[in-house]
C-alpha cells in the first residue's frame, strides 16, 4: 500500500500579518496558489508512480526524477520559508540569539557580515531561486547556499535553517522588479527562533 501525500501547510500567522513587508494580496497568492501548485504537481508524480506500478506500464524515470526534484524541492523550501517568518515585532525581525547567533558569529565574524552575504546571495541568484542558510554536520559550519529554481546548486546532506524565496512570484505585486527591496524587507520579518529550533535539531 503506497504511503502519504504532500499537504499545503497552514501558516502560523494570518495573510495580512506580514504587511507592509509582504502584503496580504502577495502572501495569499504565494501560499494558496503558487505553493499549492507545487504540492499538487509533486502529488501528481506519486499518482503517476502508483498507476504505473498497478498497471505495469513503463516509466520515464528521467522525467519523473526531474519533476519530483523540482516540485518536492519547491514544497520543502516554501514550507521552510513560511516557518522562518513572523510578524514584525511579534517574533519577526531583530537579531538572532542563542546557538544560531554563536554559529553565525563564528563563521561570518559578525551578524552584519552574514546579513550582507546572505542578501547578496539572494539578490544575485540567477533567474528564480532561493538563498538558504544551511548547517553542515560534517564540518560543523553554517553555509549560505544559492539555490536556482528549487533544486539546482543544492548541496546534499546539509540541514536547512533559513530560506528566502526570491522567485519573482514572491514579490512582484509589492516590489515589481525590485528584488533588492524585497530582500531588505525580509529582515523585518525573519523569525530567528524558528532558525534556532532547526539548528538545535541539526546539532
Ligand atoms: Mn515561491
């Protein structure tokens, strides 16, 4: 009997609560339409696999693997992104403390240096993609990944701590073509508690 399916996660805040940094209209579309589309597409691949195994038909594995990496990557990264934001002043914004603050200071020298590097990774990501802060257990070091689409330049085996979506669909209503303004706004709603929890799990 095949296992379960991906499910669109509920947000821990209302659609209007990240404004003015992400507007209600922008967040509603992003979560309920764009993210939902990745969930549906990833689940459709599992349906295709189930069907082929039931009727014995052949699978185009190259196509299936590519679609699954893209759509499940989209689902996982969006789920992380929602989790690592909170309304400004109510968990969102400010500077980190605890284990993640120490890890950032040890690796980057200062929080400001980390912020500059992460922002740069987000702004310069070619086409659609993500800036992701991850933690390598083998090296015991945090590292910034610049992920194109949802799955290109993705280093395997790292624990994901913090993600910022810089696809145009994340900011086009609020900032039009001005990605740097969206990246700057993100620092007002980043939830360091969530990143800290993830780091604790990774250690
Ligand atoms: Mn997105």
